[in-house]
C-alpha cells in the first residue's frame, strides 16, 4: 500500500481538503478519504507522499510522437499541404526504427514532465523504407519508449489503405492486412499492464470505405472505441463530397457506423447539422488547438458542441509543445479571438475535465479521476511555485486554483512529482526511469543510425 496526502486535492470532479489517497499493489486507488481517517487505517505504507496540491494526471487523447522531429522546421511551411509534402513526408520516408523509438522517448518524457500520465498515440508509420511491413516492430518501438519512461500508452493503431505518394508507402497496408495486424497487436497487449491498442482508420482520404467499416467492426469486437481524423481542413469537405457525395461526418452516418464508440479527431469543419448529428450519435471529440493553429486548420465550434453535450478531450497532436494545460488555455482563447468576447467556456471546471476526466472513456481507460478503482495516475504540485500564486490565498482558492492551473501555471516547473500506476516516474521535474541526458544520447545515436 502507498499513500498520498494533500491539503487541496481535486479528484477531477470535486475538491477535497486535507484528503488522502490510498493506493493498492495493483497501482490503483483503493480509497479516498479524510487524512484523519487514513491515519487510523491498519495499513503499513511502503511509500508516502505529501503535497499541498494534488490533481489527476492529464490524458492526452491524440499524439503523433515522431513529429517532434519536425520541430526545427516549424516556421517554414507555407500551408497545410506544403507542410505535408515538403516536411512531413520527407521525414517519414527516412525514419528508421531507432528514430521512431528515440523521438517517442523525447515526446513521451516531455509529456510526463508536463503532467500527462496517459498518451493516446495515433501511430501509422508501419512500413520500412522499402515499403515492406515492419511486422509491428515500429508500433512496438513506440510502446517500448512509453514503457521505458513510465507513461501509460494507448496505441491508436492507424489503418491506411489509400496511398499514391512515396511518403504514404510507409503507411500503406492492404485492408485485410491492416485489420489483422491491428487485431493481433490488440490481442498481444491485452494482457500487458499499462498498454492497450485500439483501431483507427486514418481518415476519409487515408482509408477506403471498406476499411473504415472494417475498423468500426473490429472496434466492436474488441469492445473498444475507434478514432478517425475528420473535418480538419476545409478541403476535407470537398474531398468527401466528391468521393462519397456527403459531408465527412455524414459519410459515417450513411454507412451506419457513427456511434458512441467513435472519436473524431479535429472536427473543425462541422456545420450545424453535423454538430447536431454528432451529439445525437454521442460521438466524442479529440481536440488539438495548438496544432490546429500551427497548421492553419481553423477553430472548432467548441461552445456549441459543449452546449449539445458532446464529450471533448484534448490532444497534443504534432507535439510542438508537450503539455495539455496550454491546450485547455488555447481552447478558450481561440474562441475569444474568434467571437471577440471573453468567457466563451465560462465554467473553468468544464475546461479542467477536458484535461483528465473526459479523456478516460475516449481511450477506454480507467484514468483521469482520483476515485476508487481508477489507476493511481497523479500529479503532485508545488504550491511554492510563483506561477501558482496567489491562488492559494484567494477568498475561494478552489476556483482560483483551477483558473491558475489552466491559464497561468508553468507545468514543467510547478509539477514536482508524477505518479503513474502508483509508481513515481517524475521527481523534481525530472524523469526518473531515463534521464534527459540518456534520452539525448539515444536521439544522437538515432541520427547516425
Ligand atoms: Zn493527427
């Protein structure tokens, strides 16, 4: 048994003061109770933490870890297709297994330092440079990187059977192969703690109708959600109209596969009918505001989707930076800039749940809440960090703290300790299982490989 004590503890849905979390040997939360009650429990604790402020780990619902390799060229692309053609595909064409592993180490270690404890890694570089299958080795390299730094990973395995350009040869599999490889990978990791796999037809342009339908069916067999990039760029609408005669979301509806199990990545160019349909079918959204800004994608109608009851969680997508609090901040600020009004998502608790609570079901994981039965994925914060001042002295510290966590905190500095599954993986802001020098060496070696 282990124990965490805190003056202020947010479970994801409520504040508690002077509370304790009791963690069991499976790395889950056994009990949440007042500290004075925990003092009288008959347990012996092998580890005990104290922190003034404790919150759930953030759940990153959409990442492409290897894209950290594009950071040095962030300022150069002229538009989305220029970025894809002149930067993304050339990188993809030269990536090898060592680089896939090392770039994931960099992305994942930064995520941990920024307060993420689960990543949904949307992965699609399945083939070697000559276009033949890596036989799951690339996906496994990404999973190993997460395990090596201690991050919980859901490998969102992309299925991609539409390839006409050289870069796409790294992604392409026949529909049968994509489905069988995904099923095999999901089965392989179903017994391994901290790892799971769910299917994701890449997009309407990357996957055929038959493959998208097959992936939705596979998700049903696996009892898992499925993800798809949808309505990211305006050009996605013209593409879907031309190929299928419908707007993007209406395609999924026409094929009878839009459901509660569906998570749309982006969902920027949904019109009013689309948004009503999305709510009716209870589909969820993985929203990536920083990447959407960087790529010039646009602004999703978040307040409208929220008013319709759509579940929304956040992602770091291209991983230009790696912390989710900033993504929550941008979610609100983008609306303000668009509407020329403040207070677009007036209840800060709604933004806070996008960081943690909402991500759990979207990745089918018991994460994002500090409640019994959930994994003990926990952030211990340093109330002495100036970016959290003066919230603790405010008349209503609970609301003040949520505002500061989202709009002012410097996560990599204010988050002292990160615990994943009851195990400490970040201490004093540094990754414990692999330190930053080791990660830098792996990156340098990968460049030479
Ligand atoms: Zn993406």
